[in-house]
C-alpha cells in the first residue's frame, strides 16, 4: 500500500518529498504523507507518516525506513526499517525490523519488536 501511495500518479499529490543530504555515505530522501478524505488507509490529521529512502552512489535503494506516529493516546505507532541488497540483479530485503509502540493510555497492546534476517541468497 505504501508503494502505491508513493509511486502511483493518482496519489502523488498527497505527499511531500525532500532531499535531506548524505547520511552514512547514502543519499537520504524523506517523504511525508498528507492526510486527506480519500486515502487508502485511515490517517488522522494529527498523525505523521514518514518514509525515509536511502540511496547508494549508484542510486539504488539501500534502506527504507517507515515511521507512523499516532497522536491518539490510545493509538499505536510503528517503525519499519528494511535494508536491501542486490541479488541476481534484483533488489531484495536483507534485514527487516518492525517495532510496535503503544501510546500513553493503550494498555491493550504490548510493545513488540520483530527482527527478520534474510540470508542464503544463492545463484540459481
């Protein structure tokens, strides 16, 4: 869904894009989603949805970080961070970390951290 919002021309008017400079030898771009009535998911006006795309010297995606910050006291915020590598001339995830963070008065959802390491990329 996030890819549709950033890539599909129908949805591009809903986000801001800003070049943030170089971080750890990677070019960093920030995308911020604007709330609107016809969004693909429910994003409250106070919420922040940010996507950070890190590009290597060849312009290939090295990492994507997605942050949803919910401003509802009973809401859940999350972080999704994925590192990518080129394998067989295709961009594939090498490591993903997802963290769910319950807000102030959300007693129903515990904090959760999931880390996935993808490995054993072999030529076929």
